[in-house]
């Protein structure tokens, strides 16, 4: 008698195991796909045309220090807490920083763990803790009241700042190329994949938007190649008044300043001053 075949019993399990392995690998790779940090940094902000700014170490609640750059406001102008997108580091934001500083506003370019000279590895919880550390720095060390601080996020930085803005009376909230949720963005792009199992860092801004207590402005390009209009409209609809959605004609995900967004940014800062 030939030995009993094990193929019939084990083969159905193999795809399950293989599928689980693939799902696990994709889950673990999420950080590699979501974050694209650059370690290259100038010795000083002045080296890239920002002599007003100085290096400060902001402290997150989990006791992680990150390098950020700060310049105080001129007179009674508000101060901007800025959180950048998934790529690069704060040194890539010189043009945006120059735009804000030239109008006399204070500015904190918030660093992230794992970006630039900062040690560690970026995660959703970690970056949100870094942003909270930046707000704490402005309030406790720079002595700037929350009511004189504008929270400004771009792309991934909007997801970082959304919970910080919820329920807090700040001067204003400015989101450039935002999304309602990384998970929903992915599900819209790949509706047949079980992305709810894969994406452990959803950056879900939608539940927080309904608790905004400050004037809220969204800047978004009509030709954004990453975030569709419907996704942005979900976020906008969830936020209470006063709010405004500014479409930049022809704007893509990374060129809004060059396409007229600069005037929208400074105009909003003037309104909330």
C-alpha cells in the first residue's frame, strides 16, 4: 500500500501561509513606502538663506529630542508651526520658510525623528508626538500663546497636525494638499486588496476635523496626482465653519506655491493676524 498522500491535505494551507507572509511583509514595508527621509542637512539654517532661524531641540512626550528650526515673530505677528510632507527634511522647506519669514511671522520648522540629523525611525505615533513637542516648545519656552499660533501642514504633515488642532483654540489651521485618511486613499486606489489589514498607520484626519475650533483653510491643486478631489472634499465637509477650500488651477501635489499658492498662504496669515 502506498503511503497516504499529504499533498491533498497540505496544499490548501500553503496559499494561506504564503498569503499571510505576503501580508506581513507588506505590513512591515509600510514604513518604507510611507516615509522618505533625507539625512543631508546644512550646518546652519543661514547656509540655505535663513539667517533668522536658529536650531532648537524640541522634546516629544516620549522623551525624544528632535532638531527643529525656529525664528520668533516680528512685533505681534503670529507664529507658524509647520509640519512638512513625507519626503526630505526641514532643510527642503527654505522657499516656504522664506515666504513666511519675509512677512514678519514667526516660524517653527518642526523636525521629525528619523529625518535629517534626528535619530530614530518615523511612525505615526512618533511624528505626532514630535509635533506636540513643537507646540509645547512654542508655548512654554518661546512664550507664544496658543491663540497666536497657526498650525500649517503639507501633505503627510496635515495628518500629523490634525489631532493637535482638534479641540484647541489656535489662531488658524492651514492644510496644503491634505487627505482625509491614508487608508481611504489606498482603498480608493486598490479597492480589491485587504488594505485595512495592511495599513497600520492610517493617519485618519476625518474624526479630528469635526473638532477644529479655528479658521480652517485648505489649499489643493486641481491636478493633484496623489489625492483626488473627492478625498479632500470629505475632509472639508467634516470641518466646522469658518472654513475655505482654495483650488489652485493646474496645481499638482508639490507645486502650489509656484502656481499662486504663495499669495493664498500669506493672505490667510494676514487674516488671522
